[in-house]
C-alpha cells in the first residue's frame, strides 16, 4: 500500500513538474553556449583573451569617457576578447581591451542571455526564480522517490535510454534507465541550482554566511582601476581577477571577485575589498568552514566549473537534453496510461 501511494505521488508530481523541468533544462542547454552566441554576433569578441595586466587600464579608459556610469564589470567572461560592464540606468555594454565601447544596449538581448534569463527566472522575475528553486527541490524529492520505487526492479536495468517504440512499458523502461544513470549528476544540479536560486536565504544561514564588507571613509572621485586591481592581485598573487563592483553605499569599499587556484566558481568566490587603492578585507570561503565552501562552490558545481572549457559546456548541454528526454518519457508513459490505450499498441 505504501509503495502504491509512493508510485502515485511520484507519477502525479512528475507530470506537474515535467513541463517546468523541460523548459529549465533546454534553456540551460542553450545558455551553456552563450559565449559562442556573443562571438557570432560581435566581431570584437572573437580575438584572443586580453592580458590581465590590461584590465585596469581598460576600465580606467572606459570610466574616463563615461564618468559616474559604472556599476560593475566582468573581465573576459566566457574567454571572450571583450569585457562586460553594467551601467546605471540598466544599460549593458561590451568594451574592448583598450576600454572602447564596441556594443551598448538596455535590457536582455541575444540568444544566450535570453536563454539564461529563461533558465533563471522563466521570464517572470523573482517569482520565476522562486519557481525554479522550488522545482529543483522537488526534483531532489523525485530522485529519492524514484530510486525507492526502482530498487525492487533494479535487475531490469539496461543501457537502453532511447525507447524503441512508444509503447508505455518501453517508455517507462527508458525513463527508469535514464533516471538511474542521471541520478547523481541531477542531484548535484538540482541542489546547487536551488541553493543559488535561494542564495539570499541560504547565504545568510549560520555556518554559511560570510563577513560583510567593512565600513570605510567615503571616497571622492573615480578610483584608479589600475591601482585597485594591482592591489587586489598583490593580495592574492596566483588568483584570477574575474569581476568588480562599485559600492552601493558611500562608506563601503569596492568589491573585487577573484578565482583562486582551487576555486571552481567561474565568477570567483573570493571577495577582496579595496578602498583608495588599499586592500581593507579579503574574504575567502575556504577560510570559513565547510558550509561556506560548499555554498560558494555551488555555481561551479552547477556550471561544471570543475571540468571547464568546451568539455564542460558540451557535458552541461548534454545533461540538459537528457533531463528533458527523461521527463518527456515519463509524461508520455503517463499519457498513454490515462488515454486508455492498450499497452501492446504503438
């Protein structure tokens, strides 16, 4: 009786969840190649990755031409030849290694960024982010319940993940086979994705929360980005500078995200605070316990940052396609049951 109830719950929750998971999975597949979409659309992005020593001068040149506009910047994201900057008023821009604007726009634009927006928010903002986070938690529950249901039938496992026909038993067999193969990677994807969707909550939990940026004397005028980045680099000599953000309050320092050698977070998990060209704080999650390390590695886990490069992008895209296929097999099997068609007819 208990197993029958679990099967029914798994079946109906799967049907409700499937459509959301397919959208999240396929949009994630497209978003895995967002750097390539930028290269296709923007000739300036196709060159070699800029030398890190040029990051500061490039930002100084941009700020000199656009005073007071900078909110944040990402340096050579996706190994592009350009830097991405966010500006006041919701504008975005790409700048080259000399700090010259090569493209400027407002809002979400481009196939890759639109796919990422769907993946994160379902195009409905914070509500969509909450839905994707809940879907991830529900996905974990589906993995656990599915393994419990599957265990008595484990001897029937095969490597066939593409159904030979649309017969209900064949569809469900492929669904189970694929689910078993994907159980661990999907658990990692669902848990890391949900943690990031609810990062404002998870990131403030005891054992995970990191120290806040210190209070500093208000600064006047534009900072020297060459000096600021040099100070950050000196604080962590082997790290890669990934991004900078202007302070949200006058008495807060500039934030610089760097990626240390063992850091799998592509955005850089270590935060260096700089004020007037001097480092005032270095916050490395590796120094703040297992909880902080795990949470700040979640983006690297979710994007397969521990693999990286083209291999990571391809595997991430493949995982999205297989998740969509697995969900579709389950829904088709349910539909054939509800349609009342005999199981021995295609």
